[in-house]
C-alpha cells in the first residue's frame, strides 16, 4: 500500500511540474489605433501586416485600444475600415479616450467627457469591450481625489480599467526609428527586429518576476504595445520568442478575467501611473526595481544606437 501511495505521489508531482513551468500567460494589446504612420509602412499596409502577422502567429484575439479623435487626422483617413478589419479578423476594440489627453492636464469632469465622446463612437462598433485604458497610463499621479473621481466615473459608466501588467516602452523604440529614417540614417533591420523582440520578451519576464514576488503567482498578463510599424513587421518573431520562453498567448478576454482585475480600481499608491504590476508591488512595500530597465529612455536609446545604428559607444 505504501509503495503504491508513493508511486502515485511521484506521478502527481511529475505531472504537476510541467504545468507549473508553463503557467506564464499573456495577452497582446495595442494602443492609439488608428495611429499615425511610422517609418516604414502606410497605415493600410500596417493594418494588413498586423492582421496577417497575428494570424500567422496563431494569436486568436488581440485588443486594440482606440482613440476615435484620431480618425480626423490625415493618417486617420480610412481608419474606420482598418478598425473594422481588426474586428473581422477576430480581434476586439476598447476605449483609449477620444483625444488621448493626460489626466493630470484636465479636471476629472473634462476627462470623463472625453471618455464619453470615445464611448459614443465605440458603443456602435462590433467587437467592442467595456475597457478603458488611461493614455500614458496616467491615472492622476499624486492627485488621489482626481484618481478616485475618475474611478467612480468609470464605475458609473460600467467601464473597467484596461490596465497593463507588462510594458516594453515600444513607443520609444518607434520614435527612434522615425527620427533615424527622417535623418537618413541607415538602420540594421535584423538588429532592429532582435531589439524589438528582446525588449518585449525581457519586459514580460521582468514584470512576471515582480508579479510572482508581490502576488505569489503569475497572473494572466496584459502586454502594452502600440499599433506601430515595428509590431506589424516583427510580431510573428515576437510571439515565437515568447513561446520559446514558455509563454502562452491568451485572449484579452481571458487576461481581464484574472482575479487581479478588480485591483486596478482599488490599488492605492503615492503616484498612480504605470503598470498594475508596479502598483501592486509598490502597495505591498516592495523596493525598486518594480519595472523593466528598458523602460528607461536613456537605456533604450543607448541600445538602439549601439545595435541598430551601429554608432560607437
């Protein structure tokens, strides 16, 4: 009897080990749609390549956080059709405000009115989800009264916080490619791909480590990305690299059903801005680092200069 019990125990432990090693889950989300053109593609080309890349990578559902006010920009022309194409491909849309303001620049009432303008457009779109993501991940910073007023306004509107748990600051990398292109600087595209992929994978790993320390487990993560040329060019490579590190790509619906989701509306830290991972760790008294080193513009600029532009240190 004892022998059978020990054998069964070993079998259970043996089966449990791979599950624990493969519990890293992450959803892909893209901000600022429809975004202005980047360094390499037209907006139409970018959308097509993103859809093709997501399909090629086997990503069932990504989320695009929309700024309807961007539709009136020159590069926003045709944006309705591009957003509809994402939905037709199985992806979802959510609210990123109408005009992309920083909460610290407006009153809570003005900010909520901007959200309402976006929601009036989004509520008529198929594939819409009731998630709101703060532009710049700025939730009021040190102004807790404003933070709480907006949280209350979101609850009244039956919107939830479209938080992120992992961030590689891809907006900075995109900005550097645009500046290099305009300056006529040659870029090593293989190195650019490798840097883009490495930064996102390393960010996922770093924030997951922080989450495991703060929570005692790995939540279903939400990766912050932007609707950029770099995502369109390198997304299959990124997904392959994440899977090689043991990550499973899940839907945004799955990620936002994680038990940490309600914390996005209650976590209390001295300055409300950034990832939910960072906020949870800060609230629990964890010391820095609570973020990924590549989020530092100075660090990412050095990496870009050294690897992509081949500029001397």
